[in-house]
């Protein structure tokens, strides 16, 4: 896919008020939808929401491998500023414009065209759906404050009532944003912990929806990781994939921290379908053409399984929920290779090539931060120093 059309929109019910954005990527003929993005972003202005929609649309186009992008928006301000005819003056807009320009620089050519709102109905609908989601986010926040998040499975002690409240004085949460990102505010910091060793990981087999327990070494790895996290302190919650290997790792961390484990189904590993339990070589031998194509195309699922694009959709939802539920707090996220890589991909704003190039060891720790203005940063990748000795 070399040429695409991006249509984006954002809105705020109150300006500033509850805000959201929508973005859609079409093929060059405007006949087929290639990707959709929408997100409720909290209280913001129309202009901030419109820029966030543009950024999401450009990022989606980059992930599709597009080289030429035609951007169409009904925001005269964004179109004129991105075209260089108007100057970006408002402080809250400057980092967003810079983020958008950084994405633009990654394409061969990008054009910006103003269109009437009636011709931007798809993106407008997505933005309104995102703003409608704001009511649900508020409901979930209220439920969490009461210790009852709808649909979540919780192991004792209760993750809200019994958790240690974060303080401002510890080293786990920095009060200042990294200077190169331009992000504003205090982030939700996700401490991304991969589960410990299992029998399938020893044999380097595809381990998706299967549910092997931790080995003896895996349990030791979980305990060492838990000790490291307890030393950090200032951690508000531990959330986990529902699979046993992740839950066991999460329970060790939660016990050391004195909090509960909240199970989030969206953190589950990729469904590898009929490749489950096979080695890389065995899967390649069984389905040589599909396996080869799958290694470079995130839209292709394993036979009877799930694509990496589908994983990204549910991980995006998890990220949104965590940022909404734990603003300015530190959260331990215990999951698997693909979900953790996907969260790092979202934080870095890069394409799917990261999934194939980044190595994550068992029981390794990564740290990603997501800011209320949409900025993000990665603080740490694949740390295993605490496993030595």
C-alpha cells in the first residue's frame, strides 16, 4: 500500500470539555477502509482533539506502509498550520503540531486539503463515538473508586481498597516529563513485566492461548521481579493477563507490593491458532508460504488464530483504560511478548516492524509512559538485571 487518504476529525463538547477524535484511512480510490482510529481524550479543546485525530491517522497510515498521504480535514486551522501558511501560536498546540510534523517527515509526500464537514462524516462519526465513550469512562472510574470495576476479575486483597496510595516523594514516578518529547502533565507509567519461564518457553514453542504453568525457574524469576518492584514502591495497581503463567507472576508482585491483581482479558497473548505448541521451524514447515508472509504482515492471522493488527486493537483499548483509570500513577502490567511489544510500539509511535525486531527475555521489565495530552515515552526496555545472582 503506497498511497492512502487520511480523513480525521476531533471535537469537544464544551470547548474545552469532554473531547475525542476519529481518523480513518482509505485506499487511494476512497473505496475501501484500511484502518480506523478513535479515542476519548478527556477534557480538551476542539483544536487539540483535531490535532490528535490527525496524529492518529498519520500513525495508522505509517503502520500500513503508505508512502504518499492525502490528508483531508474540516479543520481550517489544522490544515493551514500543517501546510505552513499559518503559525502555531498556542502553547498546547505546539507539541501536537511538532508530533504531527515528525510523522509527516516519514512519508515521501503528504498533502493537506480542507473539506466541508459533510464530506468528513466518517471521521466525524468516529470522533462522536469516542466522545460518547467518555460517559462510560466516567462510570468505570467511579466503579473503580468504589472497588468494583464492572467485568473485572479480582483476586484478594481488593486492588483499590487495600492498595497503597502513591506518594509524590518516591523515585518510581518522576514529576517532570522527558525534555525531548514536549509532553505535558504527569504520565501514567506502565511497568511492563513479562511472565516467567514455562516448559513451552524452554523449548521455544509458540505459546499463545495455551495455559502452561511456570516452571521452578519461572517461579524464582517471578519472585525476583516481585522483590525488585517492591523496592521501587509507589505502585498503585497490578494488572494481568488471564493466563496462568502471567497471573502467577502477577500474584508474586502483588503480594510483595501489598495490592491485589486485576485481571484484564485484553492483555492475553496472541492466539497462534494451529501453530500453538509448534516451534518456529515446525510452523514454517507446516505452512511455509503463510508463515513467511505472516512474519512481515501484521494483518495476516495464524491459521485459526489472530493477527497482530487484532492484538493491537485490543491493546489500544487496554492502554486507554489504564490511562483513564490510573491517571498519574504507576501500574505493573504483567503480560506476554506480543502485548508488551505492542504497548512499546504505541508509546514509540512506530510501525509493526518493532514486533519482529525487538527481543524480550522472560521476566524482563520495560517501562512506558503515557501522558494526558497524548504524548508518550519509553524509559526502559528488556531489563533483566534483577534476575542475576
